[in-house]
C-alpha cells in the first residue's frame, strides 16, 4: 500500500527511494532525540541529521500514525 503523508510545515525532509521497508529523513537533532526519548528506534544514516526508519512487515497503520503524531508534536518545538 502506498500512503501519501502530508508533511507540510514539519522541520524535516524525506530523501532517497521509498520503495521498500525503509524511509530516510533528515531530522534536526532535537527531533531525533525527542523521538528516541519516546521509545522510537531508528538508525543514524548518511551524515549529519540523516535517519533511516525500518519497518517490519508487521507494521500497522496505527504504528505509522503514532510515529507521525509524535513527530508532529515534537517538531512543533524544533
């Protein structure tokens, strides 16, 4: 399933191909630290600010919604 996520106004950008179970984003350090403090795990990737999120095949829409909600809430303070 392909889902378009509105990211307007958020303080990060996606980069690279998104045709598998990985999504790469450039996150400001306060946002990355905040997500990790909320229990999200992801890899530092491709230099400063690059983060790689990997999804298992068991990832649900609710999981993605929770990540986006935390991202939106935390990004408002970045």
